[in-house]
C-alpha cells in the first residue's frame, strides 16, 4: 500500500477532478478519509486510480456493521499518523465525529467532499432535488467544462413528493451531480413545503453562502406553479444580501465566518414561462443536461412503475422540457437555451461578448 507521504505527493491541484464521492458507509475506503485529512483541494480521477483501493472495497465484507467500520477507520487513521509522526489535524476530529453522527442519522449514505471549504464560481441553490437539473443544468455543465468551480445546494429532500423516498432522491441527486461534474452538492434538510423565509432559515443559508463564497448564485424562480419555488427564490435572494452584512455573525464547524455577498443572483425559469432577461446557449451541453434530469428515475415517467402519476411523471413531460429548451434557443439563434431573470441590470464588457446568430 502507498504510504501517507506517497498519497500526499499524488494529490493534484488541478481544478478538474473528483471532489466528492457518495459511498455507502460500508464501502468508504480508508484512503479517501486519509486524503481528506491532508486538506487536499483536488484529487484527479487518474490519481484516484493510482491508490488501488479495490482491496479496501472488498474488505468491507469482513466488517460486522457500520459502527465497527467507523471504529476501524479511526484506528487505521490514528496508526497512520503515529507512524509518520504527524498530529491528527483538528478538522479530522470534526470529520470523524460528523461521520459517526451522520451514520446514526442517515445510515444509507455519507457525502465525502474533497473541497470542504472550496470557493465556488457558481453556486446553484434549489428547493427540491431535480430543480437545478430541470432549470439550469446545461448552464452549470458549460461552466464546469470551462474549468470553473460549480456546486449545488438543495434546501430540502423533497420528502413531500408523491413518488420515491427522501433516501432515494438523495441518491438520485448525487448520481445527477456526478453526471454534471459539480465539485460539491449538499442538502440542508429544510422542511419540504413548510420552510419559511424567516430569520432561522435565512441564517442557515447565510452560513453556506459564506462557506462557499460564490461569485454567482442561481436560484429558484421568484414565482412559479409550485409555491415552494417562489418562496425559496425569495429566501435565497434575501440570504445572499444578508450574507454580506458584517454585523450578522455566523459560524461553520465552530469557526467564525467572514461576510460574503455574491456579485449576482440569477433566477432560473421553471414551470411558468416568464420573460427572461437573458438566455444562455446550452446547445453543446443539452444532451448531458437531459442525462442528469433522467437520473431522477423515481420522479419521471416509467411505464413499468406502480407509483401514482404526477404532473412531472406524465409520458410527455420530457418532450416539453426539450421543446422549451428549443424555443429558448431559437430566440437567440441557438439549438437550445436556458433562461434566467435578474433583478439588477446586467452589464457586458464589450459588444463582442454578445452571442450573435449565424443568420440574422
């Protein structure tokens, strides 16, 4: 097995890499935890392959249960640090405590983020898992392909949804995140249908806006068919402003945070057609967007499913998503587009920044 020092040397600073992994807690390789303890900011897929963690994945079968496995991780981590003369970093203690608590609360999965304090270029915040995929996945994928740091926060688990379960939707959200290539996805666990735009929820969101310090936030529509969408859109916009006020103290993992206000908040178009302020050409990423949408298998039409039919689970719903994207693309001379609304006036640096159609 490679030594901790060898692992540390293999860590790459490249922005395009694997920043998180959703793994069942009985398949969590020790070395992934070890890499997290070295404060790595990026782990490329090629370097991950060098770790040869298959033996760790296979050895999981010998473990009695999840608690035993976490205890095993603790012992192995402590042994590794003792051999190298290193002290266990402070945030490792926080991580292992958090992991243990998470296993008790949500035994099916644990989110491992390799860039826990990574500053993001774009943070997309949606109230339900699948809101982001339906509204702006093409745009996010485009910026990922440009080498930018893009993340997602889901406010709720969509637990009031007619189809599927919160656990299944969490798994589907992580599958979609992998398809899009975002560096992090978190779920804040707010109450689906009953969250409010009040101080408690604003401060919770302020904490995560300050954690990731995005330049741009993409949010739910300010009005839509689903009342959660409009309420969330306003909550997100208000929290983005409040996050910049120095006299609002917040902490994350016990550490005080600095104020941070995103430069712009854009609201995506969702079910209702609202006249957009701008449209992004997503012709090159539309197919990948649809793959991410279809990761939510529990939510959309499946002729073999016994689940009730819902507004988005009808046979023609996916076609409507395609038609909407094509219509928006047509308005800017592109094959496909995604629409956004901004409450501020949008500026451009020069006229060459404009997307000009091939045929005017």
